[in-house]
């Protein structure tokens, strides 16, 4: 069996009628990194007016997969946003492939919101193999009008009063997407009596080595310093805005908590979670904690004082992909995602998809990202951290039911 992977930004995929419709999560394409430019001249003072909140970073904050409210073999049951989910510039995307969905967490409602983050973004500006621009947290600028997220932030903050900047970055630098693609490929191409584990691969050893994690932490630190430089250049003193850095949710359950057997291929072909048990335990118990520890090290390396942290690592507990506490909507009596109780039983992570769903409404790059319910849970969490402008740090856990705003209930401590 040969698996075909496509990088972020590939054409949309259509829903096949056959139950084996899931598609393999694409490894993010090898990107060509470019050097950041020096920040422009400092403005005298921040502008007056109502405050804005701004998000910068990668797919876990851009709103990737925010179209789908749970998983089902019938996409009409879970399509919360429709075809325009990622069209943030009228009838198009302002930056192709960034997938800044309207359900993205930055839309907290207590302030005007701007989403500058981009699916596939790393700490430094790059392009994927399809030629799509991926703005990093730097000051890149070119004649075509492309600019890094730090420069875009600076330009916006120079003309609009920004009270909070939220950052999610680092996972792509550690190559997590490519590793997940390897995990699914190994599940689909090795038998249950002789499994081949991605946790044992040379790529994992390299990407999660102490040396590479230290290098990524340094790059994260530079990115956060760039955010601070952008705000300084826009005329802000450190006490005139807040920076919040969030880590990553754990998208997969441990093997003891998954619904579907690892024998056969249905764990992937039918349910979209093709991982061997040992790789599930590695992903949830080792990989995500290592990524989040690298982010913490990056905060320390930034040299920026007063950074607030948003810990979302456990927010999706019980709502991970294929967790035993969840159901696919087509396996329930519920009509669709709007039905009472749908959010409580749904997975908050989008299924892993492979190229077999060509010509569907799905994108491969949506795989293993927070879906509509996941985005709204993150939004609820972020709103409480924003705290009506008195920004604080916090750690989030999910409750049951929906708030009056239609978001999953979340507690922040």
C-alpha cells in the first residue's frame, strides 16, 4: 500500500461515499527559510481608541479545521461554517492556505479581534513546496507585499490600539505534523503482529533530541522577542499591552482510552485515527509534553518580561480523537452538530485524512487540529484569560454543556 501525502495549502478534497474516506495527515512541506529584516522606526506612542486583541503563530491558533463540529461519515452533520470557513478577505483568503476561520479562538467578543496567524507557519518566514507563503514571527518584507507576522503586527498596532497579543508557535519547527504522518503511514503499512512504530524512527530521534529542542526553543525565544520589538516599534511601553503564549492541546488519547481496536486497518480507514497503541502512548505521554516544555524554554530564552502563559494541554481531555468517551455523530441518534448534547459527545479534534478523499470538501491540512468545538473551547479559555483587559495566566479544563455564547464550558485556574 502506498500512501500519498500533500502539504498544507493543497486543493480541497471531496467526501467519498465509501466509508473508508479518511485522509492521511500531510507532512508540512520542507520550507525555505528566509532571514528576518530589521524592525522599522519606533513610533512615538500607541494610538488611542478601543482595544484590539491579535493572534500570531501557526495552525493551532489560526482556526485550522474550524469548519467541522465533530466527525462523521456524513459531512453535512458536522459542517458548522460551510464553504466560506477560511475566506477571511471576502471571497478569498488574505494569505492562501492560512485557514483563518471565523471560529478561531481570537474572536473572544470582549474586544475587536485580528487574526494574523497562519496554518503551516514556523518561527521564521518560509514557503512550502507548492509556493505558498508562510509568514513567520519576523519582520520579513518583499516587493510582492508579503510580510512576516511581526511586521504585520507592528503596522497594525501603529494604527490601532492593541491590548493583547496571543502567540502559538513551535510545533511546526519540531516537525510534529510530519511525524504524525509517519505514524499513520506505519500503521497502514505494517501488520498488527509486527508493527512498525514511528516513535522509534530516526526522524523522531532527531526532531526530539535535546540538541534540536534547544535550537527550537532559541528560535521560539527570538519569535517572542520579535513580538515585543514590534510592539515597541509601534510605540508601546511594556505595560501598555499584554503578551500571552499558549502551548498545545493533547490531540490523541492514550491507548487505554481509545475506542477502536488496533487490529486491521479500520482504526484509520473508518475512524480516522490510525496509530499503533505504542505510538498513541508516545504522542500523548512524551511528544506533546516535550513540545510544551520546549515552548516554556522558549519563553525563558526570549528575555521578555511579563509574558502570560495559557496552558491548554489538558483542555481536550475526554474529547481527543477517537477517545472512548466520544462518538462519531453518524453513530448517534443526533441529527447534526446543533443537536442538544452534540458538543459533549463529539471529538474536538479533526480526523486524520489521506489522499483517498480527493475532490471532497476536506483539506488534508485540517487533520489532527482543533475543530469547531475545539476552537470554541479555546476561545472560552482565552476570554477568561483576557479577563476584560486585566490579562492573566491560566490553565484550562473542560466541563460539560454549552455556555450562553454556545461555547463548551471551560474552567480556568
